[in-house]
C-alpha cells in the first residue's frame, strides 16, 4: 500500500465525549453501573475517569473505548464517531 492509498480517520475528542455521554444517558445507566460492567471485562477505571471521557478532558485507551462501545451497543464505530 502506498501512502496515497491510506485512509486516515481522525476523530475529535469532543465527538467521542459527546457520544459516550449521550449513549450512557440514553441507556439510563449511572457511571457506577458502567464502571461495574467494565470491571467484568477486566478494565478498571473510576467513575471520575468515565466523567473525564464524557467531558473531553481525557480520552479512553483503545481497549476501554471498545469495551464502552460494547456496553453501549455501538457496532459501527467509524459511523458513530466519524
């Protein structure tokens, strides 16, 4: 693959934050519930970290983002966040 054939997807921090917060609220889940579900997947974060993701102050790592997508029922990541 040559450089001109590569497709790069850049997702803004605010888009990730907005989607994560919107989905959690839509599912009527508390931050504590989400954190508990993440712990079942061996991902340990605090509710404060989740709020930081939702406010755009921090971004989740790839594993955490994928787990959150699973919890929130997000299957098409590029369309949702792109």
